[in-house]
């Protein structure tokens, strides 16, 4: 549940930054659609629901989210280098 709430907080932060700087700002372009953020939330919800029936599968979903975020997110670096 803590991981899920952290993902929600990250999503709120990105939405707030985009709202503050504008939809055409550099940060809005860098964040884009935030596929990894929304995928993380979906996997966390699935993991929470599956934890009552198949605990080992929920552990696997949490591991997948960790692996997704271990891969560096270079969206901001790509935009700022241009």
C-alpha cells in the first residue's frame, strides 16, 4: 500500500509541475504521457488485489515495477540536451 501511495504522490507531483509551468513547457514535454507512472499504479493495484489470493504473484508484480524504474528515465535529459 505504501508503494501504491508513493506512485500516486509521484503522479500528483508531475501533474502539479505541468500545471504550474504550462502544457508547452520543457518539463511537460519531458514528462510526456508518463507511461511508466501509470503502469506502476496499475501494477501496484493489481498486486494489492492479488495479494489476498496469490501472494507470490503480487510479489512478482512489485518486482516488475522495481525493474521498470531501475532502468534510468532519460526523458528530461533528452529534452534538456536539445
